[in-house]
């Protein structure tokens, strides 16, 4: 993991197309702006993990349902 210190209005550049800019600092919270192409998905990590977990649960239900359907076809 790369660790960097940035001040308000300073940025981090990732490749040619992604810029992360520190917009503000208030107490223990940092406001971050991200400029990236529309093809790059950007999520808060807790939402990303939650969505991934829900998708995995739905996939498991679908696999269980498929197995039940296969058994009833016989």
C-alpha cells in the first residue's frame, strides 16, 4: 500500500485518467473529489462489499433453485 500525505487542494494522479483531489478537511473527515472516465466504477468500499455480498447470496439462491428445477424435470 502506498501512503501519501496531501493537503487541501492537493491531488493524487493515478495513470493518465484518474485524479483524486482533497477538497476539504473538517475534523476527522476528508472530502475527496475523484475525476475518472465514465467507464470506471467508483464506490464507497462499504457499499461495494455489501453489494458484492448480496450478489453472491442471490447467486447461491439461483444455483439452489436451478438444482431443484433439475430434480423436478426428471
